[in-house]
C-alpha cells in the first residue's frame, strides 16, 4: 500500500468508524424509542445527532473527556422528537460511553499483544503501510464486535422491566458508569506519552497493566449492569408492595360496600315484611275516618323510606353502591355526573372485578375534577354490552397536561407519592386482562377518557 493509498484508507477508516459507532448507538436506543408515529424518524435523529457530534468534536479538536457530555446535551435537546424522557436519554448515553470506553480498553490490551507478536522488521514502505492498515482494521472490528455484545447485554437487561428514573435513582445508577468513563479517560492519557522525544507506552513500562486495566474496565461495566439489575429488583419489590397495599385497601373497600349493599337489601326485605302491618294500620285509620292521623302516619312512613333510596339502579348491588356513592360525592363537589351504566348478565363477569374497575376509574375522575374550576366539572360513566364484550368508559374534565409514561399510564405529578404512581390504573389493566380485555387511555382538549373492554368468561 502506497503512502497516498494509506492516506485515502485513513480518511475512509475514520468515516467508517464514525458510521459504525453511530449505528451501534442507534441500535442501542432502538428498543426504547416509542413506536407511536414514525419510529425510523426518531432513530434517524439519534443517528444524525451522533454524526453531528463527531463532526463538531473533530473540527473543534475538543478534549475527549467532553465527548459524551456534548452528545448527551444534543440528545437531551432532541428528547421531545425522540419520544423519551430526558433522564432516560441521559442514562442510555452514559451507559453507551461506559461500554464503549470499557470495551476499548479491553481491546487495546489485546491489540498491544498482537502488535508485539508481529516482530517489526525493516520492510518496504508499502508493507509497513499495509501492516498498519490491517492492525487498525483489526482493532475496529474487534472493538465494534465487543461493544455490540456489551450493549446488547445492557439492552436485554433494561428491557426486562420498565425503569422509573426519579432524580435519586438516576444519580444512583449513574455513579458506576461515570466512574468507568473517568477511569477510561485517565488511562487513555497514560497509554502513550512522549518524554525527551521518546515514545513511551504504558504497557511497556508497566506490563502488569496489560491484565489490570482490562479487568478494571470489565468490572466498571459489570458494576453498571449489576446496578441496573439491582435497581430493577428494588423497583419490582416496591411495586409489589405498593400493589399489595393498594389491593388490600381496595378489597376492604369493596367488601365494605358489599356489606352495605347486603344491609340495604336486608332492610328492604324487613320493610317488605312490615308492610302488611303498615297497610293494616292505614286501613284502620281510613275506616275510622281519622284522616289527620292517617296523613301523619303516611308522612312518617314516607320519611322512614328515604333511607332506602338508591337513585341510580345499575343492575347489581355492588355497582349500585359504588355508582351512587360517586354520585353523592359529585353533588357535594359541584360535578355534573351523567350515568348510563347497565350491569351485564350475572355469571359472565365477577361483580368484585367490575367493582374494582369502577372504584379506581371513578375515584381518579373525582380527584381530577377537584382541580377543575367550578362549572366545568363533569364525569360521564358508560357501561354497556356489545355482543360478547362489556364496555366500561369513564370521561372526566381535567386541567393541565397529561404526560404518558413508557407503561402507557399517566405520569404522576405528586413527588411524594411517586412510588405509588399508576397502581390504581395498573390494577384496572390487570382486571381487564383477566377477561382478555384491555385498558385504553386518552386525553384530548381537557377531557380524559378511560375505556375498559372486557370479554365474557364463556368465550375465554
């Protein structure tokens, strides 16, 4: 290979290396980018941001320590178009550079050994250039392959469970990869030095570092992987504890309402049993012509029956109590409550499951309406059967902006209750999945709608 050919190769090699690393970064982001809209455009933004980042760093001759920071800033600025939360983009970028630097240090040791195993001899310039080209190609291929494997391992672990990154969690997870990046930058500066015009290499002066450096690099990478796995385990434990607590609370609430319904209908049966006596008294008063006493008697009887009134009849005692309780709360808060709910045939759906769905959806609707100005508060409840399916829909007014997380549930605005975020709606989704159904959430023009579709048990 001639000197001119080597220069051409060197330029092509630099472009190919940049393209390779850009592809690896884009592939690392791919599973986490939302599929809504055109996903390829979002991935193209990630790819273009890396290429632009390389151009800026190479043209400006910036120090290597600022590379990752610059790319992170560029991707954070484009987070709205990528469709990922800024904290998650920052973590992905940090993990990418930690893996890249760690894999680079491991391959660098292997590269040094291979280079030294090929004894240098006085060869024609063409052979020297060819040897150098083959070695750098070997380094790039080895580095890209190892980096791809390491990124895939991180990606696979992160996809096992959704990660909620609050400020504390992000700082905790970022410690190990940040330390790995700083370690890599420090070692990179020490690999090659010039002293009195003489080239000094770290591995020549300290051969033990040939084993120590790659082992430490691997430990930093493994530490980042284990930190993610540990955080996911803790998040799963917190979610399980929160779900158990919420389920217990909801179970107690539903059981209390079932007990109320049973008491209500027991009182109805008691009143029915007593009605014969009341009718006998009314006939006696009417027969004796004591109309004033008869009027007072009927008035007292009517007053005693007010406590047995359930304004809304849904077709099931459990849902009757839940819907009427929401109606009373809505009247107290000035919320327009519109109901068109008809319970399906008994046996096809468990009233306890339907009760949990209604309890969560209506409670969320009331809490959202409390933040809306008076006069604009409304809740609409619809429950109807469509063939083998039962549709439950709750619409309500809300104020502000609804941001949906990666799980498809609205992100919480309550920092103190962040760990309990989405448990109510997650329970609704789980109840729907019991019946091979689904939960769909929408927020359009200050109207939030939650639609649950259930399938009959007989069709499962």
